[in-house]
């Protein structure tokens, strides 16, 4: 499985402290396992399989997809709880 980050999520990770960014990257790696690890919930109001992962006060919005025969994990957005749902 490959992981594709949106441009905004990469910018957000670059601005964070290294230790927090490392924790978030480790949690994202947990999503590639079967079954996925972490505090995961399906996002309400989305019909395309968009989900969220909670890592402390941060939320990671993501969904699974396919690119040919390869499974892809799309990281759509990363942010704090107060900002991510707006």
C-alpha cells in the first residue's frame, strides 16, 4: 500500500515539532495494516468512505482508494480538532 499526502497536509507536518510529526507519521503507518490501528471513525456527511484518525489533539482525514492494482491511502488533511472540521 502506498501513502499519498495532499499538499496542505505535507505543509502542516513540516511546521510541527519533530516529535509530534513522528507520532502522526507512525499513526498513519498504522493505517496501512490490516485491520487499521488507531481511533478511527467514519466521517458523517461523506459518502465516499472518508474517515478520521485521532492522534491526541490532532485529526487526520483520509480515505482508501486504488490506482490500478495498487491500494492507496490518501491523506486529505491534518489539523487540530478545532480547525479540521470547519
